C-alpha cells in the first residue's frame, strides 16, 4: 500500500535535518529528495511542516539545476548551517571579544539571559546567523566556546519548549503524531532541563502520540 504523503514528507524533513550524520551527505540525501518528492501531495505536506519551505526551495533548486546534486545553497542549510561542519571564520575585535566575554561570564540560562546575549551589538550584527557565526568566531578559544555552547543549548531548549507546548495546544492529528515521533529524541533531551514542568510536558507528548497509535 502506498505510503501517505505526510509520512513521506516527514521522512524527507528528517533526512534534511540529519544530513550531517548520514553517510554520503548531501550527495546521498539529495537523490532521495528528488526520487520521493514527485507527488504534489508530498510538497503540500512539506509546506505545513516547520522548515518545510526551506526543503521545498532546496528541492526546486536541485530540479532546475541551480544546486549541484552533491550540495545545498548556504541560505537553505538546516539549523542555519550550525550542524554542517563548515568552517567560516569571523574575527572579533578586542573590544567585541571583551564585551562578549563579559556577557558570557554573566549569562544565566533563562529567557532574560538569552535576551541579554542577543542584544549585544556583535551578536545583533550577525542577524539570524548569530549562533553559527559567533561559534565560528570564537572556535579557537576553548573556554569561551564552552560557555557559548551553554547559550546554544539554552536557546535550543526554549525553542523545543515552545514547539512542544504549541503541539499540545493543537487538535490531535496523524500529522502531529508523526512530527512528535520524529522530534521525540530532542524532546527527551531538552524538556527535562525544565524540571518537573518539563517532565510533565514530555509525558503529555508521549500520551498525545500514543493516543493516535
């Protein structure tokens, strides 16, 4: 029996997100994108998924030859390119580094702490690519990089928290169940950071998922 379009779409999105750990990288997953996205229903389902439109744009680039079959446009990299292993080095001035160091020393893993980091001029300069580019700029400073990883982890945790609660506020659907299944490893990693509240949300997600099994 043919697989439903939303299942194929979710699988393609998972491949897009996990390319950095798949043998063959983009050369391997791009072939799958081309082969399994012929059905317009799959594209329609991708439009409904988080970051699905970026994957659609990438598939269109592959089909029209704009992007080689072993590559992806930099602007369409999942996670802003943070997981791609690419090395783009940005230099910080002494003043910028001192300002960032002071902010990291004072950082608290909270929404307020994240806001303070995001409002630093050097961070704002990088726009939506702030996580990746700051990480690149301080890559040679191991102690500073470790502190930055806490910022990355905190930002990711709050985005996962928001995603989980948004799903729980929606009507139960097979699509939502598939999305929870795909993202469960991240929920299990990050939601416990919120203590008892996080464990409660995680339990609700599991119940939410199993109720449609």
